[in-house]
C-alpha cells in the first residue's frame, strides 16, 4: 500500500512539474482541483458558522441551503475529477469536458457571489484570472461561455433583487458587527479564507505563467539555433549580421567575419559514416563557441560551413583569432569506437573598413572568397581577403 502511494506521489510530482505538456483535459483537471479546494475550505467555514450562537447576522435558513448546495458541488467536482482522470489517456483534448469544467466553475462562482453580494471584487478577480489563463490555453468558445454564465448569474440576480423578486446578499441579515466594530472571529476567518484563496490562485497562476515563459524562451532558442550543433542558424545569423553591419557603418567601428569550413568532411562520412560526421560538426561548433569571446556570434551556415561574426574587431585581430581557432580544432580529436578521429578547418577572414564592402552580404562574400583561397591552398589554413 505504501509503495503504491509512493508511486502515485511520484507520478503526481512529475505531472505537476511539467505543465507545458498538459493536455486540455489536464488543464481542466487542474481548474477543477483548485475549485474543489476553494469549496472545501468554504464548506468547512460555513459548517462551523452554523453552530455559533453569536452569528445573528447570518440567515441560518440560507446558510443551511448554501451548505447543501456546496456539498452537492463538491460531489459534482469529484465526478468531474474521476471523469477527467478517465479521459486523460482516452480523449485528452475532449472539448465537451473543457466546456463542462469551465461552465461549472463559472456557475458555482456566480452562485457564491450571489450569496454574499454579486459585485464583491474577489469573485470578479477570480473569474478574470481564470478567463485570462483560459484564453491562453483553450479555444475562445468555452472561455466566453463561462464568462457569459458568470455574468448572467451576477447581473440577473442583481436585477431580480432590484425588482424585489430575490433578496440581495441573502446570506446576511445584517453587517457582521457589534457596536459598530467587526466581529473578531468573523474577520479572522474571512481574512484566512481570502488569503488562502488568493495565495492558492496567485501561486499556481504564477507557476504556470513562469513555465510558459520558459517554454517561450525554449521555442525562441529552437527557432534561432541549429538543431545539430546548437549554434545560431543561418536565418538568425543574417538578421544579426544586418544589425551589426548597420551599427559598424554608422559609428565607424571595425567588424570582422570568419567563414569556416571543415576540411574533407565527405571523406569522413564515407569512411566512418554520417553519424561520425555529425559528431565532428557538433564538436567543431562546441570548439568554436568555446574560442569565441563575449559578444561574438557563431552560426552554422549549412553543411560543413560555419560563420563567426566579430564586432569591434579589425582585420589583424580577426586573423589572430582565426589562427587560434584553426590550431584549436586541428589538435582536437573525437573518439569513434577505439579510434581517435580528427578534422582540420579552412578559414576565410574579411573585415570592415573595406571600400569594396557596402552591404552585409558583401562582407560575407569577401570572407567566402578568402575561404576558397585557403581550401585551394590545401586546407588547414587561414586566408585574409585582400
């Protein structure tokens, strides 16, 4: 029994720790759980109030009816939780369950608001928070339906109270005061309930939003990075190159570009297999990033080619760094089975200022020309655009 409990607890921790992978049913289960926690707390609170002799400001008949409704709501939440757990692996995106969960939350929140006064700000804040998160994770339709249900209950009961059909704020016969001062126990329990509800809702909303922000950052990284090497991809490098080129021209600052190609990668692929070639490329990218200085930009431009953009770097400094990179890679080995496989690189260098360069693409083209010179000369060397 204990082992089963430990397994369930680990599964729950794994589930709650990865909300980015939640399905729509999972999201609804989370909402139902929070609602059930809120209703459990308030059921306990109202049950204790019913037994107090100094609760003359409460309408005990309405209180008994409210308790009956809240216990029924808790039973319904239990049914929803069981249904959601059943649906998780059978229909994880069930639109019907989403609609039902959202509408249940909104209607119960609206009825709770009616009991104490439909326009109490905590209820509207709770509905607003759930609606905002709902628009982030669900289709608009179930969220709009839930908001509409909440508004209909609040505005409808208020209008009926205005016409004298329903009592307004029926749970109270009068203010919870004695001689103009709030009753201590009522104030303490109200504060505790508000802090509990606010803290639970705010804490979980902050947790989910922080996880979504991490996911957004990861998506941005994936969009900008090459999947094999982790270096910048060609598209993002082109965007950064355009920006750095404009800054360098505007402020008359030096800017250098290195074009790097792994020598004889096709032979490595033919001899050891493509996976070995990919490993060599990944290791080469790692060595480039390790050799780069803060502010330098390393990108994979395709195939066996890389590009490194060096802001605030003139031609002489760029050539010196290129030689360091060449030597670093020439001395690096990759273990393949029992063998040590090495690879060399050819590097072309171009830099601003250069009277023949008037566009970002021209700077890269000049570095490409120098790279071809290094390859024609036999590889494993650095050439500078003349």
